[in-house]
C-alpha cells in the first residue's frame, strides 16, 4: 500500500465518520410527519403502508425492529 492510497483511505474514513456522526446528532427521535411516520408505524406494527407498499423496506425494517434493543423509532431512523 502506498502513502497516497493510505492517505485516501484515512480521508474517506474521516469523511464517512463525520457524516455519520452528523446524521446521528440530527436524526428524528420521534414520529415525523407525512410518509416517513407512516413507514415507521408500518415497521413497528406490521402491515402495508400504502401502495406500492415498499415490501422489501417493510420486511427489512420489521426484522430490524424485532432484533434491536433500541426503541422502534430510533431503530427505523438509524
């Protein structure tokens, strides 16, 4: 690994970490308005949100809520 490649890797990691920390600090901690709140509810209680229903998102999200020790809203937003 050359020095340029190593610098690029560390720079990429620093940019990702900064963006992730910023997202965690600003993500909603409660139910939000419009479709996002509807998707959060569908993930927590199951069911289909509205057509087309986004079945892949809903199945993934329900699984995440089931295994996460965090509150459902934080699990869905994170």
